[in-house]
């Protein structure tokens, strides 16, 4: 197995990680909560993509998955999370609530879609393969990387150049002050939460032809995502991009050359070493960036 | 008119203000005097909806704003510059100013004139417009904090120690700027440790002691009544 192939593998799974971790880290930056149900939207996106893909075609499926996951995320935030924040409950309550919601969602998924793992078909237009420096590589995987790159760049531009971005960053930096300047922080936070769950749905739809779609996939990546978010520096979008790539690549090489089964052991080793050197993560600082 | 009526308020289980009544009329400047820990900042935070009010009410005009969320209070046109400035350090000067603006006016047509108003009062901010707030000097940061309050507060400014930690020449310049704002018709409620600076702007003053209004007097009374001034200076210097 060539080194280049492993690198591309790592970058592809890294892209999925980045899409998922971006929502988690921004929500943490804004609301100081850990949403353990984030993976549910990834799972939902994957199942919806399998069901809708053939009927709607790939682009429209992505759009519908994003919209559906964003709307469900918005409702979930309003009825389940926001009251806990308003009542100033300990963040642990939110963690347990979201974890419990994920367990319920996992069971419901088993009832609706069955326990047998599934895989989506790669869209016909992207089913070919490309030859990169002597390596044959599926075009779809490259598409996933490209999609993630463009989406993250777009979110980064919005964050750093628009007024909406300035509002979001002001809440993350100093919520009380931002509210005292007229920012409706709960509303902005809800919308950002919905954006995050929508993007998690996209990650699921994109991953559906690559990774196995199961009723427990909402938990599969959770630990790795926490590593990426912490390694990147809580609240840092730039951080999850860098640490997502790092973790994806370390994982791929770990699987290929060392353990043959799971590279997660190396992912955690990297995290521990990195946090000893940089306790606040790679890009750890106040607020979101 | 902005008015506190018998307000008892604090944070969590701690009560800081007890039965505080005070008002700030349109186009008037009022100073809150008193030692540290006597409730000056809590009074201001209570107006902005940032404390828990246990008794009494806060009125803005005829409207009871006691239970409004901070963002709703800010959108009524009350501009707030807190103790320690609390700028958004990684955001630029213009972004800091833009936040209260977009929250109040979704249509952007008045933005250039608002920005011009701030830059007219504090020309140095125009030079630094693209710099991050965190990279400004202390004096410039204070100007930005006041400018940010001006953008949101087209009727009332609530300022918590706007000259704190500044060199004397900067204090004079900030005080002059506040006088100009008052002359434009804004009402100003000001917490100030330095009684002389406060009396240079204020029409009236309230002296807070242990969370209660201990004394209220006009600026002229304070300036002419040596004993009264000594009392305020004494607590002001402590």
C-alpha cells in the first residue's frame, strides 16, 4: 500500500471529521455545551441519503438532508437545550440530556431502518476513479474532500468578513456584553446550532457510500470528534480543520501500518502529547475563530 | 426618563442594592458616586438587565423594563460602556462599532452617519478602524467603548468608570467628549471614582453607600458646599 494512498484515505475521513467537528466546536464556543447528540444528525443524514438518493438525485438529496437536519436541530435546541441554558443548569445536565437523546434516536433508527448495516450507492456522476501520481483513487472520495474544503472556506469567510460573523464571534467572546449591546444571543445561538446539525447531516450523506451506515453510527465517531475539538482548541474552526486532517491521517496510517484494526489508539496518543505541549489545543483561545 | 423605583437587586443569593430610587431625565447627566463595592456598578448593570431584581422596578419612559432581557433593553436606545471596557478584542474597531448598530437597525442606511459621528468625536478611531480592538492603547480602547455605547444609545448613555486607569490628559479629553455628547441632548448616567471629573459633566449626583442612596445633590450644591464635597471626595478617594 502506498504512502500516498494512505494519505488520501486519511484526508477523506478527515474531511468527514471536520464537517462534524465544526458544528460541535462552534456550538461549544457559543453556548458552552457539549452536544453528545451531534452524531444523531450525522446518522439521520446518512439514512436519508440512502432513502432519497435514488429518487431525488445527489445534489437535491444533499440539499434536503441539510434542510431536514437543520430544522430538526433547531427544534431540538429550542425544546431541549435552551431551557436548560436559561435555567442556568450545569453543563453536565446538557451532556446527559443529549447523550440520552442520542440513545433514544439510535433505538428509533433501529426500529425504522432496521439493525442491518447499509451502504449508499456512489452517485453515478462521481463513480469513476482518478489516477493521482500512480495511485488509482475513487473520484467520489476526492469530491468529499473538495466539498469540505469549499464549505469550510465559505463558513470561514462568513465568520470573518460579515456582520453576522462578527455577531457570532462577539457572543463567543463575551456573551453578556454582546447581549447588553442588543444581540439576541439565544436566537443567534439557535441558528448556529441548526447550521451545525445541518452540516452534520451533510457529513452523514457524504459518508453514506464510504462508511457503514448503522443505527449506532451516532456514537461511532463521538470520541474521535471530541479529540478533534479539544486538540483544535475549543471553539476554533481553524483548529478543527487542522486537527481533523491530522487525526484522519494519523488514523489511516495507524490502521495501515501498525495495528491493522484501529488507528484510534494513535489518535489518542497524539492528543495526549499535543495537550502536554499546548494545553489549550492547537488554536486554543477565547471565543470562536 | 430612566428611573429606578425602590429597586432591590443583586447576583445569585447576594443582595447588593437595597431600595434604590434614582432617575435620569432626558438631556441630563447624573453621576453615581461612592466607594468601591457600594453598588454603583450593580446599579448600572440592573438598568441593563444584567442582575436579578428582587423588588421595585426599572422604568424607561412609561415602560416597565425590569423583566426585559438585556438585548431588549439595549435596543430601546440605551448605550452601555461597562467597567473594564469589555471590548471584543479580536474584532476590529469597525466590527466592534457595528454590533450595536445591526442589532438596532436592520436597514443599513444610517450606518455611514453613525460611524462618522463616532469618528468625529474620536478621530484616532478612524485611523485605527481596521485594527483589532485588542491592539489599541488604553485610551483608544476607552474611546472605542464609549463610541460603541454611542452607536447603540441614541437617547441614553450608561457609562461605568469611563476614565479609569487613564493618564490625566486623556481623562480631560474623555470628559470633554462626554460634555459634547451631553450638549447634543443625550442623557448620561456615569459612574466615576474621580469626583472632580464627575462634577465637570454632571448636573446632579447620587452618593451610594452599602447599596443605598445616601445622599442626592446637584453639582452646584456639591461644588459650593465644602462639607458635602469633602464627604464625597473622602469616599471618592478611598
